[in-house]
């Protein structure tokens, strides 16, 4: 089940419902800010477990995406991983490989440089990174998998490294260290609308490490920039759809990751303050102000990946405290995941959902005491049943809004109620209702008919 944060106001006084508007320019209230998780309480660590392939890529994994090439067809989704390696489980796999649940394979001739980002756009697999060729085929920094070979994404390509890819409706957002796309100066961030490239105003004066879509047209960006568009913005900014705005006083060192937590955005990086507030490696942008998320991370303080899974936020990176390489925020504290990951220099660079589990990629050789190779899976309570939302459809009754492992009419009518009320934390389930397309099953901060029809589909399929 997809679960996200709900803001309940100061000292648990009020709750705000309805369609979300980017939180820019609003002063945070003083006092204790209270947070709850919608739909389900995070399971105890003891109810979760590690698993993973004992063989894998021969070098670090820094990007991952679940890819289902036949969409609603019978084949299960596979996990595509990218990074810096030549083989996977002894099979040729040049910087990109596929795990089908039982074995590793490469994808064509691979890519001749590090793969830094992966995405599924309009049903096709996309890769961005530091490469220029696939075999002898030019694919400068951005490539598309046809099903049999890698080709250039478009006739006009980025002129430098691509570090982040994100799908927003019918558009693909591309960010990194490049200044141009073909003959168009975009300064490190660009949008492909399906037919042509466009920029985001004047772009950024430094590298953009990560982008996160905000609704239908907004985009959060974090990186190493000091100015973006016409505004000073220390390493964190929001494109409103027409202009860039700074996120307060920003970050004191680069940001590397961004993820949504309900109406908030969680940012990870190598910083120690956000908006002047102590926030070591991780911070929350909420109702127009920065907030810390616990005591953060030390001994490396580099958060490189963020994700929400089963009612909690997960952070991966290069750190040793409060845990080694990966930790879970349950709303109160950061917790280690059992015995965590191990290896000579264990680190996590990528997190994504795969077949009901949290897929973890990085540079490690063990997870939870098991021998794995740079890819592992953290599963809580078995496979998730996403349409299972409640025990009862009667507001105020025991079990209202608490999944119970049974899918029935109560879940359906509960969803209808939350959809009608505009409760994004429960009802925002997808970007598109078209199976196999980019954003399918991925919340986007908007509530519309796509969410309704997506729920009808997953409810009908059952669990």
C-alpha cells in the first residue's frame, strides 16, 4: 500500500484537506509540529526481512527502476539497474543490467560510461549518465532502449552528463551538468514534451543532481547551484510552472536526492544546515520552511537516495550513524534495518519499489547477514496489497483507515470517501491510468480521474 505523510497542524490542532498547492512563501508556525502516517502504522523492524541475489553487478549500482515491458501483459516487471560495472553475475552487462527475479542479463551492448539515472517514459526504458556510445552507436548522455538496442533519445541530445530523470505527465524532465540540448541553451535542466525540448527559464549556474515533479507543471530541483533562473537559490528551488523560487535560505552544501512525503518534500545530501536550521544530511521542506528530521546522519552525512515504503521514509547513502548505509524514519526516530548492509565500504545510492519490496542498490556484499551483491530487497509483512485500505468503511469505527489484509467493499467505499474529500495522502495513487506508461502507480501530488480509474483497476485485479 502507498502511504504518505499528512500534516495535522501545530500541536495536533487542525487538519488540512484538499488538493495540494506548493508550500512556498508561507511562514511556519511556532510550536511542536505533529505528523502522522496515513493508512498504516510502519511495521516493526522484526516484521521485515532482507533478501537478494547472491550474485550481481561487479561494481556499484547507482540507479534503479522497475520496468514492465509488456505493460498489462503476463510477464512480471523486472528490475533494471545502472552504475559502473562490466558484468552482472558473470554475464556481459556494460553499466546496465536486468534482474528478472531469478537471473541477471545485460541489455544489448550496454553503455560506455556510468549510468546515473533510469526512468520509464511512455512505456520505454530511458537511461541517463556519463556515456556517449552503445557499441558504435552515438547515444550521448541520454539513451532509449528499443527492446533490442540502445539508441539516442532524440535528434538533439544533451551536451553533458545527465544525473536525474523524472516523468511528469507526457513530459520527461532531464537534469545534470549539461549546458545545451542541441542548439538550445538550457543550463542543466530541460523538458522534452514528446516532440521538442524546452528550458526552465534561465536554468541553473551549477549542477542539478535531482529533480522531483510537483503537480502538473512544478518541479523541485536540488544540486550544487547558487542561482537558478533569476533568483539566488542555495542548492534547492521550485519551478512553479512559470518561474523559479528559492526554498528559503536553502542548503549549506549540495543536495543529492529528493522525495515526496505527503504534502512535504524530503531532501538528502551532504549539508549540515537547511534554512539555517541544523539538519545533518536530511531535511524536510514543509509549509514554506525547513525542518530537521531527527538528528540526521553523521560520519559521512551523505544521503544519496530517499524513498517511502510501507508507512515510513527510508534514506540511503554514505554514513555510519545512526545506521550503516541505510535507515528508516518511522515518524519518531531513525532506525537501523536489522543488521543492515555490510562490505568493505558499504553504501546505498538507489532506492525504488519492486514487486512489493523496497529495492536497495549500492556498493555492499551483505544485507541482514545474507550474502548479496550490490542489490538487495527489504520486505515488510510480505507482498503489499495496494487497494487494501481499511478494515471498516464506517468513519470513527475501529479499524477505519487501517489495512487488514482483506480486500472487500469496505475498501472500495473507503476509497470513494477519501477521493471525494480530496485526501491526497490516501487517494493520490498514480500519475496516469494507462498501465505500463511512465508514472503508472506513482503519486504525483494531484487528485483526478486517473487516480480513480487506477484504483478501480487495482481493486478489480485483487491481491
